[in-house]
C-alpha cells in the first residue's frame, strides 16, 4: 500500500565516527553549515554524544557527533546503538572521519572494531571523509604541485589502505572543514547518503528521493558512483 510519507518527511541521519582529532565535530559543522553547532578543537575532548539538526538543500539532516575514541568495543557499541535508536528514526549513514595521511595502524584497528561491533551493516552504510584537505593542498603547493588532485593522493595509498577503502566500495569524500560555506561537500554527502538509503530501502515502503543536486567533482556522485 502506498504510504503518505513525503520526501520532505524523510530525514537523513548521519553519525560521525573516527579517532580523536580526526575532524568529526568540525565535519559535522560543515554539514550543518554552522561553526557553532558542535564544539571542536584539539583541547576539546567530546565526552558524550551530541545531536544537531538542520535543513540543507531541502533535506532534513540529523547529525550525531560521538565521543573521541581510539578503541571501540562491545560496551561502546551498545551505547552508540541505544543513542541512535532513541534519537534517530530509520537508517543511519556513518561518516568515518580520517585526517588525510593518517591511515595508520590505529585507524586500521579502530575500523576493524567498528566492523566487528557495529556489524556488517557498517561497511554497507559508511562514507569515508578525509578531513584536512586544505593542509594537503598547501603541502602539495609547497612541493611545487600547482593543481593537486585528490585522486593523486588516493593513488599514493598503500595496499592495506586501498583494501580498507574497498570495504566501503571506495565511497570517500575529501573535506576542507576550515572553509566556510563548503556546500559542495554537503551536497556530495547528501547524494551518497540518498543513494545508500535507496539501495537499502524495502521497495515501495517509503518513496525514496532521487538525488537531484548538482555536484562538481568526481564521477562518483549523484547516483552513479557504483
Ligand atoms: N585545517 C583543518 N583543520 C581541521 C579540519 N577538520 C578539523 N580540523 C581541526 O582538527 C582539530 C580536531 O578537529 P575536531 O573536529 O575537534 O576533531 P574530533 O576530535 O574528531 O571531533 C581541530 O583543531 C579542528 O579545527 C580541516 O578540514 N582542515
Ligand atoms: Mg569532537
């Protein structure tokens, strides 16, 4: 039976994950379009979950920021699941924040723990967000590369890191969270999230919105990245 749920009722639930200092809170602010939504900074250790909402590009976004953690075990996964089920309705998309150049052993261990304790769903519902794009661009300029392309960074990754991205079907986006009004990234995230939600929806249960946003970069986006 057709439902009365309209596109405008649908909420995109986004959960920020990643190591301490990986840029989770600031990525949340980029998405929400406000530098004041989540507290950020090296001196700020987020101790509890936080939630903010915003409407962006005609979408309702709900963003959950999570405590800084380098280890994610069963107990934390129970807390995360409880918080999500209390705060968000429907599917969530995980945004796994990694500072560019920092796919270290610690990231590999943490991601294995997410996969183990959040479950298989985690791999299918995650977008990797490489933060600190601005720093990578200025380093590239200092090295004489005038027009650095993020794909060139991906090409430098070792086999283990590529295998890690492959777990997420190479869904990744790079973000400069210092840039205010970074709308392109927000649109990229919305497009990927809508694509993932569409893939996992039970057909006909809820009308799923086709992504209609124009995004500039990468062929991945707006429903044709798979
Ligand atoms: N230059 C730059 N700094 C960033 C970026 N994203 C986050 N940061 C900085 O990295 C530090 C940690 O960010 P934060 O969002 O608090 O990380 P969290 O611990 O994962 O929530 C802060 O000093 C941020 O200002 C980015 O894209 N570019
Ligand atoms: Mg934080």
